[in-house]
C-alpha cells in the first residue's frame, strides 16, 4: 500500500494491516516551473523591498486562513509595505471578501490555475499554510519548487520530510503570536529568505518532480511482481 504520510501507515497498522507500506510524496509537474527555475532569478526577486506573502488553498477554516489574516494584520505596523495574497475559492470566500474589504495590503484573487498560478508563485516571497489537518499539500511542494520559504504546520505528510529551519518554519497554532513571529522572522531577514529559497528549489528538483516519483513508483511495481527495476532508475 502506498500512502502520503507515516500517519497513514500508523492508522493502517492500527487496523491490523501487516503488509508492506511505502510512504511516497505527491508530485510537481516540471512544466509549471518553465518560467521560474534559475537561482539568479530567485535572488533578484527575493531582494525586492515590497514583500509578498502567499496563501494558496481551498478557503476553509481548517486551512488556517483566519489565523493567517490575524498574523498579517499584526505585522503590518512593522512591515507597512508587506502584502498578503489569498488565492483560492471555497465556503469562506464571501466572508473573507467582506472581512478584507478595508484591510490594507490584502488581495483575494479567487481560484487560480495554470499560468495565473505560475505567475502568482513566481512573484511571492513567503508561502504560508498553517493548516490544522492535511494529507500532503501539493501547494507547499510547489512553493518549494519556486524557491519560496514556507511557513506551515507539522501535520500529515509534512512532518515526514519538512526540515525546520532549512525549508522555513513550523508553527504552533496553540501558541498565540507564533505564526506572526515566524512570518516576521522571514520578512526581516533577507539572507535567510535567499538561503531557504535556494535550499527548497534544490530539494524540490532532486526529490519532488513527477518524473522522479514516477520512477520510484515504477520500481515499487516491478518489485511487487518480483522483477527489480534497473538500479539506475531506482530513486531513494
């Protein structure tokens, strides 16, 4: 059985499953990155004086959208040029439109996909997704592939591979102010944003691209049939 996180494996074991379980991440389409892949472009963008925080998700309370808004509001005095882009649609969209109508620095884009999504990711400096529950959010992997530092929570498959502080920061939503603190640390430290962004880009290119994951799945399928895949195609 192939699962997205060790938590899923633990649940299967609780249910009595004794067979093999393999944890594999979801994937990133390399075509998404055609317009944004060079380290020099990351460095050029990350030096911008007006910094953009991106929240990209289905707009439900469980994704931490209201926590993100509160954290951003608390940071605006110290970082008056910072911006928050909220991308996505869902049951909270209309309420968010009303709540943010007079908030300075907040933009709701609605649902984005394709080139529009690519463009939004390419112009963002910090990705924020403080979810209460997840499987393995593809948006976090995509943000990493665009060289963006990530602020998120240790839920689902994220706890299995996400490295804090190399990839960004885990936040504890039970600690008041922790999300604002972690976002503020990245807003204040240009060198760290650059270092984390480059780390995330290299990690994504090495481990998260669809062709890489496809080779691993191929190897697993061949092994299950008793035919090991050629060693040059095996992926750690």
